[in-house]
């Protein structure tokens, strides 16, 4: 089905009525159009997918719907009537709520305090009715089939539990329209299954959902229809039954989507540039050994909690090693701090882009030169011209979409933020680069660009370690793969043995340490 948006709030035929109509919405920032004349209907009680490359306009559109941004032109209609949504508080009063990709929870408050934050129940005396809030929170979490203690501090919750708290906050406001912004980004397979079951239950209760995702399989599995955006324009609104994943990908990127992974590099004869022997961190890692060759793309796979990230942090001096040795180019290296690691030619792209990576209120040059700033000093001052020139090189190299390099990073899409973060580490001239979940939260085209760049790095002789929970990524990129289980290396596979079955056998303990 092609675009058939009805701007008076009703869909055609016997389709359910439109609860929300997006009517010729345009949004500009500094004269640059990020949304261009978008019109679409969201039907009552449906799960509407919203997909597009990073920078396509998805985040801007949902921020307009939820009152965070105001449109430059166009309007929203709720139940067929034009509405003004000047702020998030108004959106909540209209029954529109958003579950953000980055949680808006206060770690030092309890679960029930977070759920009712800004919407507290009070007694006639004006005092907080904590008992009533606890009861209501318990009832709501019970509906979500999430056994979380409402008196527990949010800081002690898992990512999945925090997400349920965010959903509870939205539903406690009697949300009629629930926007889910990349909700599966940090969830395990089991947690994603639980979330999808919950969303289907909410759909039965006539809650309308807008599901933003970069994962084509999720859109196809869960949604009734899908909106595809590209470069700020509406490409199509399709019944999900009428399109397959390749159709959606083709519309997203504007061309046929072919092989996403470059041809593998084989480095079996290259010199060993890195070796870890018997690395242990109490309670996290036990006797981990592995090697890395020059120009190799080495993978680390394993289930959540297997110790992959903890190993990277130990190698980078972010965690204290209780025993074990590290060798770089055959010589022992003593790495106690991240600065030591950088001096030895190591770089580390953290999985936590928001928390440990980018600085949201810094510009592109400020983010990119954060670690390598010494190279840009001219006496006691920063050579701004040199810094800007280098930033422009990275913008071109990584195809970073930004209206201006002086923009703060918080205004960039997730994929473009990731490219800036990768640029920072490339700017340190590493000989070994560790990439932890390098494509988490970015779309299919941005993924392909990152894969191609990793391939170019390895071709130039830089050794890359890729840690990923996406099996397809590990299989598609890596020439060897270490599989971790419960803080130890369970096995190492290469060649034709790099397949899902073999990796899962080691990850789950069906196969033991045999190498």
C-alpha cells in the first residue's frame, strides 16, 4: 500500500479510525529541513512501526508528537480534532507518552517513586500518599507480569526491569498512545520476547503504539503497518503483510540492498601483535587467554553476562587485573590505566555510547579530539583551525550527517553519534582497536558503513577486536571467534566453524574448552 494519509482524522474503508493524524508536518533546524511535509494516520489499537536510517527524521517526528519539539509547519489531529502539544506535560494530559531509548529514571529513588514522579498521589492534607502509590505501582507491574519490588531502588534493577518501570510510568497516566523508542536495543532475546508479549497484550487493551526500531525482523514480526522515512521525507506507509524485509530495506536506503558484510580478511600468516595470558578479575574473569594478529578482525561472542565487556575493560586498564600478563608485539605491557592502554596503541569503543562515550553538550571537534587533544595544542592554546580541518576529514570519511560541525552531539542521530565516537578513537592512531557492540542502536545502512570502515582499518594493518551480541555480525565480520562463558574462554572457532550452531554450543556449555 502506498501513502494514503487522511488529514481529517479518519481512514478509508472499514479500517479502524485514526486516533492520531500527522498532517503535513515540517520541521527545520537552522534553516535545514529534517522533516519535509510528513502526513500519516495512526489507527486506534494498532502497533505502527517507524523505521528509517539514522538521520531520517524518526526521533524528530516522535519528539513533535510527544511535545518535545514544535513543528515548523503542519499540525497534529487527535480523534480528528486539531491539537496543540506545546510541551511534554500537555502530551501526557492528552494520553500521549513516550518510553525513551535512554531511560529518564532517577537511580536514587525507588520504583514506585519513579513511576509517580511528577504525578504523585496526595492525601487531603497535601502529604504524599505513599501507601496508595505503592499499591497502584504493584498493581500496574503485576499487569505487566514483571515481579519487581516497588520499594527497590532503581539503581539495582536490570535494563529490562528499568524499561518496565518506564512503561509503567506511561501507563499510569492512562496513555492511549505509547511511543516505544528503540526499546530492544539493550535487551536479551528472552527479554525481547517478554516485551513483545506485553505489547501484544496492550494492543488487546486498545492501547495504540508507535514502535521505533532499526531491526527489520522486529518490525515485520510485531507491527500491523510501517512508516518508512528517508532523508526527512515520507517514503511509504505499508501494511506489514504487503512487504518483506528486503522491501523495507530498499525503501529505507533508496536502492537495492545487497551484501551487508565486506569479504572476510584472512590473516592466518600475519605476526601476533597482542596476547593476553591468564587474565583474571575477581568475580568476573578467570584465566582468560587469547591472541590477536596484525590486521585481523577477531570476534568475541557469548551470552549476556559471559564476561566479554569486562575482558575489554580489563585490557584497557578500566578494571584491576588480579593475575595474568599482556604482551604487545612480543613485549610485556603493564596497563594499569586507560592512559597506559592508549600509550601502547590500544583504543576502545565502549558499548555504553551515552554513559562512557560521547559528551552530549560538546561539539563534533570537541568530542573527536577529546583523547588526542595534545596533538592540537599550539603552546597553551588549541589550534582550532587544525581541529576543524581534521573534523571535516572524519565527517567525510564516515559520512556523518550534521547540519554543522559546531552542533552539540545531542542533536545528532544515534548512528551519527556513533560515527563521531569512532572518529575519536581513530584519531588516536591505534594499532589495536576494540569495538564493543559497534552497531548497537543504528540502522542497516549505518551498520554497513561501519562494517566497511572496520574492514578498511584491518586492511591497513590495524588489528580489530569486535565484541557483539548479534551473532550475524560476528559470523559476517570475523576471521576467528573466541566464545566466552561465565567469565572464561569456552572455545575458539575459525573458518567454516564460525557458524551459529558451533558458537552456541560453546556459549551454552554443550562443548567445552578444546583448543
